[in-house]
C-alpha cells in the first residue's frame, strides 16, 4: 500500500458525525467546527453530503470557500446526480476538492437494499468513479459494509475502481461488526490479492457498535492503512465513529509501537471537543478518554501519592498535551472593556461578526454582574446562543419557581414569540418538571424528555450550570443544552433550545 509519512486524518464530524441522533448543526455552527478542524490541522474535512438537502449543499460550498489549508471532501452515491451536486458544491475548494463516492458491496446489502447482482455492483462502482473523475482529480471510493463483504468480491471491486481512477480506497466497517484480528486479516488479504493498492492510499472508516472503532483503526494502521476516518468525540451514526482524539493520542503516546503519527496539533483537541459538544448538544461523558472531565483526575490516595512523587507513575500524557491547561484562563469581569473582550475571543480562536459581538458582549456583562469572574468555558456557553443559525422561535424571558419539601413545586414562565410575550404556570414533581410543563402549555408543542443531565461548567459556588437534554418530538429525537447560574433556568433553556432545534429540523425537512 502507498505509505505517506504520516497517518492521514479524514475528519467526518460534519457529515457522519452530524448523523448522530439529535446532533444536527446549522450553517454557522458547521463553519465554527470547520475552522477548529483547520486549527487542529486535520488533512481532510468531509463537509457533508451535498445531494442530501439544500442545507447540506450550502454547508459544503461554504466550508469549501472559507477553509484554505485542508482538503475538502463531499460524499456522493455512485449516481450521476449526486456526483454533479457534489462537484458543484466543492468548486470553491479548487484543487483541494475530493469527491467521495460509495456503493454497498456486502451480500446482505446487495440482496435486500440494492437488489443488484455482483456484476451490476462493479459496473455501477466503476461508472461512479469514472464520472467523478471528470470533475475532480482526487476521487475516493468506499465499498459500503466492506467488512461483511466476501473478501474475493471485495478485492474484485477494489481492483476495478482503482482501474477507473480512484486515488483513495476506503475500507469501511459500516456497522461496527468486525474485530481487530479479523480486520487485519481482511486488509492483509486485500494487500496480497490487489497489487494495484501500491499506487493508492488506503483509508478505513470504523464504527463503534462494539466499542472497537479505535482498536480496529489502529489494527488497520499496523497493516499499512494510512488514512483514518474519524470524528470529534466519536459522534456519529448509532454508537458513533472512531474517536479522533483517542486515535491521535494513541499514535502519539505509543509511537514506540506504531512508529507513525498524525499531523494533528494535539493542543487543540480539548477545545475542539468542547466546541463540538456545545454546538451539537451532545454531552461528553466524564470518563471519556483524552477529553473527559475525569481524564486527568486522580482521586485514589495511592494514585495521588504517586503523582506527587513523579507524574508518570499514573499519567501517560500531560493535560497540556491535549489542550487542557488549568490556571491560565484570563479572568474577565464586569469592568472588562469591549475591546479587551473582543481580543480575548480572537485568542480563543472564535470569529464573530460585529453584530454578534455586541450581543455576546451584552450577555457577558449581564453574566459578569452575577459572577465574580468569568472564565473561558463561561464564554463558550454564551457563544452557543449567538453563533447558532437555528432561529429562536421561542425565547424564555422570565422564570419563577416555588419549591420545597412542604409545598407543591410550581413554575411560572414567560416566553416570547414574534415579539409577543405569553405567561403560564404549572406544577410538577419538582421545579424542573413544573417549568417544562409550563413551557409545553405556552407553546402547545408536546415533547417527551428522554434524558437529562446537569453539570457545572466552571468552578466555584457561582459556576454556570449546564443542562443537557434529549427530547423526543414525534419522530425527532433532539439533543440540546442550556446554561445559567440557576439550574432550573438552565434546564428550561435547554428544553426550549431543543424545541427550537426541532422546529428548524422540521422546516429543513420540508425544504428537502
């Protein structure tokens, strides 16, 4: 297999990652993530599936226009209409564009989804690659469900698409079915039976249904694969994708074993994780490797004693290596000026318009009136409301609750819609349930709270509380977050943000 001098990181957070239930992003949110991926120095950004919807087409086109250092990929089925849409959206990227075409090859997909014979699959794959080649020099082909495809047939397909002009061949474990030893065997088989692989780059795309996406990706690297398709925080379809931060740090920390690394700036991993979590509403579990809140926490007395004596007794990497830098936040307060605040946003790598800056600064001053100091994570929480292009159909203007062990929890909520404020009250088993019931009464939209979690964003008694919710509205499962010093208000904001996201998704679906 062709072997670059580093592992190519193909980030698909904006495409496969966004397919995670409840994790959809609007255009401005996708651009914020794309800019952070550029700071991370990933090799390729898969910006979306242009033929899927007008919103996806516009997002790919915008990312292709604004991002200058990374290659930009768009996904397309082996269908002429898809490929044409993809090529059009990628035009602004020029020679950095990549068309990524795919077609299922496994027996189960051939029989039940495509209803096509093997010869038809090969013909369509070859035609798709050849047609994409007319628009773009850089063409990638993925045999969907490769890990469950007969190795002999998979080799036949791979050989055919290389002959048709594919410059990268991706071997996906689409349903997260394979295990490391089996994946090694498949890749070794392809290497031995398709000598044409010497002239192309081999990628892998592993899903995490059995919790093996990172392990399978690392096994593939040992077999000569030189590209890994992954996402920030491992988000994606079902149980998600190979986690970018875990893969990159495994290569870095165990360079003695793998002998090859990525070109990712690892100090940007934690900021990237936080940004994606905030914009998608998908909470990062506390014990998540590399970027979880507990990743560098040591509670055991024996561990603490060892750490005090020598860090490497229980720490295989430093927090600073992944961008977790404690004690260096610039402390901001209500006397901080607009210019200083703006400069600090730029140091954080955040780009906002003058109109957005004014709104964010006003919110910052309002928060600073309630808190002694404002930290970077506080600012990131504030930003979510201003960089999102999801319209605020509903906004909470006022919330008052009455609760205690000797009273029935009651909430009174004022909500604004189209400049008109409506107020209503409700009771519940607790103040949060009462607030959500009042919101439901006002909006008339029925939602079912499927999950709820609360955590402190920063430290101290006046820390912002961050509520993470998943709410089902009909067939839509929507994730969202809300933050406030008052945890009931944070919960109500999260619910309203989920409602607004649901309305946005429904509107986009009608357009498509």
